[in-house]
C-alpha cells in the first residue's frame, strides 16, 4: 500500500535541508517542493535531501525524481543526499542518473547477525564499511554486511566527488589557511576555517571524513575541538597539528579523540600524505581505536 508523500523544509544559514517522507509516484507533486523552496529567498548554497523516511519510488516516480534533482540543482551550488535507504540504493544501482549530480553524504548498509539473524542498518559514509558490528542481541561482534558489499556500492562509482575525502582544517593563522586551501583544494573536498566556533558550526552542518586542527587557537584549544568532532562524527579521522605537543596528548589519544599528531609547520603535501596514510591504515567508518591494520 502506498504511503502518502510529504516533505519538510528546514533552512539554516547557507544550508537548506529537505526531509522527504513516503512514496513517490506519478501523482507526487515534486514541483511543489521546488516552488516552496524558491519562496523566501531561495535555498542558499547547499540543499541536503534527507531520504531516510523516503520509502519507494515507482518507475514513473523515478522519472519525476531525476527531473526534480535536475531542477533543484539549478538553484544551488551543491545538492547532497543523506540517509539513502537500501531500497533507494538498489534503485540508484539500476537506474542511470538516479542521483544526478548529487553527492551522497550517507547511506544505509544492511547488516545481519550470523548467530541470531538480527538485522541492522548501518549508516555509512564513503566506501569503507566495518567488517563486523556488535549484535545488540548476542552482544558479540557477529554482524556482517548482508550480501555483496561491492555490488551494493555500485552507485558510489558514478557519484560525483567519489574518492574525494571531505576534510575540515582549522587554523587561526591566515597565511596557513590560504596555503592549505590552495594546496589541498584539488586533492580533497576541503573547508578551511579559523577557529573553534566556526569549526563546530561546520561539523554540525557537514559530515567530514577528516578533521585536522591546530592546537593553539584563541578560546578553546584543538583538543576540545577534536572532542566535539569525535561526538558528532565518530567515524572521522582526527589529526592534531601542533608545534608543541600538549601535556594531555596521551590522554586525548587514549580516549580516541586524537588519532595522529603532526608537527607544525607542515606543508599541504605533508598533510595530504599523512591523511592518506592514516585513512589507509584505519579505514573510514570503522569503530574507532580497534580497527584492524589492513595488509
Ligand atoms: Zn545476534
């Protein structure tokens, strides 16, 4: 039975989030979403579509959907999709252009317990999926991806920005910021900000794969910031950039707040190399700390 379609628009700063609910068919008025969006000043720099509650698109719905993506793409710089469900992932794998030029920020990956058959949807970012997850019933690491992960991830191959890590870099020195922005913008999808508060705002708005922070900043220090990153983006890689290792470094590392330390001054090339090395070593999206070393 079809579930009525509904949508909710939430605007904040330069981002606009549209939560989509229910089924999309030939009767769904997606054009109403667009006209609503264009009322009061337009969508801003980014539109994020939250698809977590979107149930199904029938074949006519698919057509209106791709047209809808094209249409909203005309009114903003970036369209992102969040919480793509398994049903929609299957459709994205079969239907050409299902995702248009949208960037997939996160999608659900099905896991099943090998002992009790319990099922779980893991919210994944990027290609890395955890080998195993804790089963809530068995209380053991007995859940594995249900099916063939590389087939399931076919849709990521054609996605724009694929392979590009989303990096947030925080430094209070203007010169360093320009240097990192220029040196890394073709390597990563990078945002460079100057202080604690700007970084916290950025973390609340985007899902970064990597957060690199200077230690000394006016107000709170880099350890505090990486602590916030750990809570909001638990699977992110967190690197501290510092001229002098802080006294509480060991504690911060043991608590999983900091994965790696880089000594200042560091060049963009050095930061890039270190990020790639740590990502390769740990994998993204894994439970922090206990990721096995890949050989
Ligand atoms: Zn189980």
